[in-house]
C-alpha cells in the first residue's frame, strides 16, 4: 500500500536481477490527489488526513539509517561490507538547514569536506 499527504505523481523503478540478462524491470507510477475517472485535481483532502497537519517542505523527514529499511537479497562480500561500514550515511544533525538555490554550493562543499574527514 502507498500513502502520501503530498499531492503529485510518484514514479519508481523496480528491477529484479537474477544474475541473467536481460533483467526484469517495471516502472510503478502512483498519482496522488487526482480523480481517477476525470483526471481533475481533488480540491479537498482525503477524510483520514487531518487538514491542520499538512506537511510542508520544511518539516519532511529526511532519509537516514533510522528512517529507512534496506533489505539485502544476497550475502555481501567482505570488501563490500567494509566499504559500507567505511562510508556511513550523513546524520540529520549534520544536515540541519534546508538546501536551497542560495546555499547549494556551500552545502555541497560541506558534504565533500565531511566525507573527506571520514577517510
């Protein structure tokens, strides 16, 4: 199932690789906030979504190790595991400000500096 408080079109590729070529690939598309029959935008929120608590860009949860679940389908080689342990995801306290067109360059340089510190 899929739930979203943000209207829009969501697309995701799902690729199944069984170590043979070609791979099995399917694009999943979800449209939130439009009437399926007429293709017009819905002007009222779904009944189970409270109107007061509409999420805005500033309070969306960032993806990090605690908020995502990665399910590996194979055993990793020792070298792969070492690389994964060496290059951790950036924690949310290091990304406290929202990136916009004014601070993008500075933020990207900071990400690179943080990555170099780990090495």
